């Protein structure tokens, strides 16, 4: 009898042990799936210095030719940055090496390309006023300066169908706290709006968004009703409207990235401060100017301090990058994420340093591929271009 009782007890304990082992396996598998999600990631190009260093902004894809274009802040023949193009195999060609003279130095933000194959971009230094340039590189690779800035801009330009370029400059304008600028094809500057530093905002740093009727949208780092930044609209007459003022609390603070818009007219963006954990948020401003927070970053498998511009797919899912992430092992590596339409954030890749670190903006391409850059990391610790398939 005692033997039978002992056998039953041992059998019961073995079943419990089996359940524990199974549960441990499931949890381990789940953790592995979160940290190493089943999305294909590859380093598309590693910068070595001579071909550029520390890439900035979003990669630009020419859908007709399949070529990619971008800029690096440093590296090249003079160590002051390059503009590059790259084929679908990751083979790079340097279009221009910045020398730090009239041609500019240290590019900022993404480049744009017109229908004739001309590439336009902005440098944050150099030029005749030593504060940066608006440059053009024609289809033959010849660089020319369209405008020399008196204030160092921090964002890349956008282009309209008439060939006009738009950008922000964080310390330009009548009051020295930022302006929205337009340049015609010859480089003639028009100040569309000067921020005052009050409720209308101050220090715009992100890339602008232009809608189909010519209205411009963006964010400011400071100012607004609470001094924590704002989302603004500028109409075709140059009138500015504050669409939302950040409070610095759970709604976020100091947005620096640009905005993206979906087919319904809703805007999405990131703020690298504020939120429930003080580590930044992803926000939405709908077509009726109702603001909501879609995700609060907590640095537990989801990262922190999102400052990169988001991109959106046809299903309405958002893609972006954030700094930090404890699973990376360092606060500067970062991750790429997808925000589902139900509000769930899915990590797509945690950078480990050797495959890149400090990710910038993403570019959504065909076949569900995302391309992005990291400003550091890679084999030479000078940044990479990466590709991630996130079906």
C-alpha cells in the first residue's frame, strides 16, 4: 500500500515536472521570438569612411531605376560627408565629396530627387556663410550650390511638382527661433513663416509634410501653449495654425521628427520625451484634430526616445525606429518596430552594434521591404544601410 502511494506521488510529481519543463520551453520560445523575431534582416551596405561615414536621414529609392540615394554626415575624400547612390546589390558610388568650402559640409537629413534625375539636399555647415548650403547634384554628378544659409538647418528638403524646395531652419526667421523656408529652382529664398517662440511654437527641426493643396505640416521642438512643442499647419497664404500643443506629460514632449499621413487624413508622429514612462510616445492626430497616444515607450523590449520619422504601409501599420532597448545590451543600439493597427508594438529587429546602432528614419519600398540607416555601428562603426522584410 505504501509502495502504491509512493508510486502515485512520484507519478504526480513527474507530471508536474513535465508541465514546468513545457511551460519553460514555451516561455523561452516566446522570449526568443520577441528578441529575435522571424523577420529577415540584412546589412545592405557597411560604410568604411572613404565611401562615407555616419549616414543621415532616410534612404531615397528611385522606383524607375531601382537605385538608392542618400547622404552621410562625415567621411569621403575630405572627411566632411558625401552624397551617394547605390544599386540593388548594395554597390555604392559616391556622387559628391564635400570639401567644406562653398560646396558645404556635413549633410543633414534625407535627399530628394526630381523627374530629371537631379538630387537635392542640405548641409549643416560650410558654404559662403559657413552655416550650410542647399545643393543640387545633376544627373552627370556635377554639384552646384543653390543657396547659402545664415542659420544651420537640421532637416532635409521636400520638393513640389513645380520644382520648389521647402525646409525648416530652427534658428532662422524674424525672431531667431525658427522659420519655414521655400526656394525656387534658382535658389531664391522666401520665408513662408517665422515662428515667434510663443503659442505658435519655436525651433522646428523635422522634415515638412506637404499635402495635395499645398498646405505644410510639421512639428516644433519647443513653444506651443505649454512650451513643450506643437504640431502646426501653414496654409497656402502663409498663415500658421497650431493643431496641437504638447503638455510634456503623458502626451509626450519635444517632437523632432516629421509627420506621416494616411489615406484618411490622419497624421502620425513620435515625441522622444514624455509619455507614461518619460521615454517617448507614438501619437496620432486625426482629421478632426483629435490627439491620442498610440504607444508609450518603456525601454522593456520596445526601446526609448523615438526620434526617427515613421513610415506607413497600405494596411495602415506604422514602422519606425527607437534608441535604447534593454535586449540590445546598450542604450545606444536601438531597434526597428512595427505598430499594428490594434496598437500592438512588434519589435522587428534589435541592433547589436555589429549590425548597426542608433537607427535613423526608414523608407518603405516595394515587396514589403524597409530600408534604413544607422548613424553608427557596423564593421567599421561608421554606420550601415540595412534592409528588413517585415511581411
